[in-house]
C-alpha cells in the first residue's frame, strides 16, 4: 500500500486545501496520514492567543485546542484518513501579538523551526511516505512558512508536492499558475471534501460566515492546484 503524508500547519489546513485529493487517493487504496504540526495546549491562554478563541464564540475556560483536535479527528474520519497531532504551539503562543503579525516576517526569537524539523523527521521515519504534501505558504502566514521550510529540509528525496493554501489563495489576488498542476476531481470527491471541511465547526462562522457560505465557496473551486517542490 502506498502512503501519502500530508503535513498541515493547523487543524484544518490540509483538508481545506487538499481534501479532494486525499479522499480520491484513499479510494484508490492509498494510506492517507494527515499530520498537523501546531496543535499544542496552553493551560491559560492570554492576550492575542485568548482573543483567537473568544472571537470564535468560545469561553475563556474552553479547551480550544482539544476541541479543534476533535474536529480534526471527525474531518479525517470523513476522508478515511489517519490524523496525527504534534504538540507544538501556534504563533499566538509564540509572541505574535496580533493578527497582522501573523503575516509579517518570522520573529527573530521564534526558534520553533528546529523542533518542527525534529518532529517531522520522526514522523517521516515512522510513516515512510511515498508522497509528501505540504503548504506553499501562499499568504505568508508565519506558521505556514515555517512548516514549508521544515518540510523542504526534511522530506527530500521523497516526492514532495505543495498545495495552494486555501482560503488564503482566494484572498491573494492573481496567482502565477505556470509551474502548477490543476487537478479536477469527481463530484463525489467535492461533496466529501465539503463534508469534511464542515467538521471544523469552530472555524466556519469566523472564516466563512457559516457552513453554507463555506460550501458555496468550495463549490466555486472545481479543483485543486499543486506544484512540485524543487
């Protein structure tokens, strides 16, 4: 059985961006492993990190990351994929103090890429993937940039493909697709992808305006873009 390893910065990125491909390959008998890098807990979040859960309608004492990990398990089950959660902390817990900072250059004192590389080296050795998928880091979210750098440093010489980060790609205006491959999928693949993405309930209102708006935006996609790394 061939194995595809999708390496996701956050709990939703891989399935938002590559869900149709993941499901389609699973139907062909591939093993699909979705590894999410930044899923760690902070017992009492504060400042911008706390704001990131309050603006989703959650209380200050809610275990936001436990909720998100459970959403990811449901989404992966919808695709018949295996979820794997790494305990590293998202950018709001690493000194990025507001939303704009998430898209600025990586902070000089943010040294998380080393631990990300170490964790991915272990995952790669355990899963022995035939193909690795990772983010292109379109939109320049610091967590996406760090994951891309770490994957490029650890995943080769395996076949490495980069997905176009959705929904950031829709918000970035014109994208140069000359080096990318556009993959179209069956209607059923699109239906299953929407169903999987809808499992991330905590994100739907804030990101898209609800489940119906998410489905409408995804139905406009028709396919997914990928580019070969290197």
